[in-house]
C-alpha cells in the first residue's frame, strides 16, 4: 500500500467520524465517533508530520464551494410508478439520495444512497442533470448542487437504514406528502426530465 492509499484511508475514516458526530444522537455512538475522529487526526499528524489545529478538518483554509448531493429516480418498466422513501423524522417522501461521501464517484454515491435508504441494489443508467438546489432552500442552508441519476433495480429490495422507515412504489398521479429536502418545484422538474428523456442543469 502506497502513501496516497494510506492517506485516503485516514481521510475517509475521519469523514465517517464527522458524519457520525453530525447526525447521531446516541451518546455511546457519539463517544465512539469522537474517539475515531481524534485517532484519525493523530494519524494524520504523524503521517504528514504537521500539527493540526483541532477541530479543523485541514490545517489550511479550503475555498468555499457548494456541497454535492445525489438523487436517483427509479421508475417501473411502464413508467407509471416511482420508487420513493419515507424519511423517519419528517414522515414525508422523496427520491433516495443524500450527501456524496468523500472519494466516491458520483454514480457510486448514488448507488450507496439507494442501498442505504431503499435497500435497493441499482444499476445507474443515466445522468439526468446537475442542478443548483440552493435557491429552493432556506437562506441559512448549506449551498447545494444535486447530481440527478436514473437507476434500475437489480433483485429484491433489502433491509434499509434507520433514516428511512418506508419504501414503496407510488403511481405518478397519486404521490404522497413530499419531503422539503427536495423542494416540490425541484421534485417535479426532476421527474419530468426523466419522463421526457431530457437533460437539466442550473
């Protein structure tokens, strides 16, 4: 294993710890994530022989840029139904998706989110577009670009993670209450692009 691979593993470990610290509410899990974050930072200090200013992620400033999320639209063969997941916290539905993890390619991130949120092993079939979601969000929200894909399910649906508590097919003319994580205007714009075989951006 070369030095770049070691560095990448350390950074990915630290990113997992930081995601856990951000989203977990379990005290035991938070304690473990804090310890993993501390250990990974110590590894970085020894590996790079530099002193990091805790709790900064890097020892230098990083140019501010929008965060990237991924969403995948999965339709049935007749294009009459769409697969949606229900967020456990809000009890509203959306396309499976979420923030892209470090070092995942865009399609890998989309496949991982489908597996985590819907229990679906998917083949990514098309990049539909890259959309600026920031204007649809609250003023103090993180600026966000959404990479939108279409996918095809391979096999049966498996167990999914705790962030979602329902996965089901809905007819396009009878959709459930929609999540605010994807604004309604954006949701329908995405869906129409897939149905009309269009590419969308901005």
